[in-house]
C-alpha cells in the first residue's frame, strides 16, 4: 500500500496526457490511468465533471463526493508514479456513498495485480 497522499492534477496538459492511458469504466465514472516516468513520485488524481451533468452547483457536489471518496477510502490503493483522472457521470451524485467508494476502489486496484503479472 502507498502511504503518500495523492497530489492533484491541475493543468490541462496533465489531463490530456492521462487521456492517452488506460480507461476503466465504472457505473458512476470513467477512470483514466497512466503511469508516469517518475515512478517514485506520489500518485496524482484529477476530477472532470462536464456541463452535461448539470449546473455549477451540481458539478461541484459531484466533485466533492468523489474527492471525499478518494481521500477516505481509495488513496492508499493508488500506485506511486501513476496519474488518475476520474470523469464523473451524473449517477455519482445520487449513488450511495458506500457504493461509490466500493466502485472507485475496485477500479483503482483492479488492474494492479494483472498488470504486474503480465510483465516478464
């Protein structure tokens, strides 16, 4: 497990770089994952909520729920040297928080075991 707190992705170029990585679809969001060259650095996470999801109040509520889910449950599952972008769906607003964190944790840690075993 990783003990470092994930940092935030803030610049557009960082988000665009992660778009080229692996995509993991969940019921409440799309998780985009990309490893960086800096494998020793802490994980970084970014949040995207499009206008399609609602007005600014709705979008901010969705982002706050996802940030809290990452902070409380998922931060320890994130791999060092990896960037994550969570693209929220509207269902993330009304989903039970336990379901949201369970789904997020499953998507973050889902490929870590298989990715390690496929590399020689």
